C-alpha cells in the first residue's frame, strides 16, 4: 500500500487522540486515588510561560482538525478554548475524532502539492502540502501530546512510554 496524505494524517491524528483519551483516564484515576482536585491536573503546566494541560489538548485538537482543513481545502469545526475539566477535555477530543471520522481519502487526494499558508506567531509561512505536514503539522501535533505527557508525569500520574506509543495494529 502506498503512503498517502490520508494515511499520514487521519489515522495518525486518530491514534494521537486515543493517546490523549488514555491520558485522561489515567489522570482521572490518579486524582481519585490521591484525593486530588482533577482541575489541578487540567491547569498544571511545566513552566510559567507554557500552556496548561488543557492548552496542550486544545492545540493538539486544533492541529489535527486544521491540518485536515488546510490540506483538504475544507472548513474545520471551531471549538472555544474553554475546557476546564477532564470531562470537557474528553468532549473536545471526541468532537475532534468525530470530525476526522468524516474525512475520506478523496478529501486529501492531491493535497501533497496544495499550497498551505499559515501565520504562527504572526510570521507568514507558505508550504507545499507534503512539506507542511512533515515539517510543521506532525511535529506540532506530537509536541503537544508529548508535553501533555510530561505535565502528567510531573504531577505524579503513572504514565510511561508505552502509554505514549499506544496500541499497535
């Protein structure tokens, strides 16, 4: 089977979202076991100038849906960045997964050569679709998952590399 833009996006993002869901399960169990306020975990961050756990989930969600929208020249759903509970983060992950489930291979056909322009931090950047995916979108998606992992580890949640990697097909 050839490596298509679809195979490099939708299933990859779905797997990452499943990892985030598993993190929420572990965070919830940790909070219950230690009699902690789960909101403390949702608001935890690695450093004062970094996003909270909630922010990491929001950016991973945004990266998944906006990458598909940019590559497929379609509209992405808009979500407010207002999640303050584990349940709300779980709902955001579910809404992102539901959007990805609507995407077929035809939506991304030819997207490797589509021009994608983004403006992170106000700096305009234009990529060819495959370069956007490989050099910006996927690294950004994984950064936010890895940072969510690190925040939870820092807070004492029992997760490890196997949790990050998730189930294998």
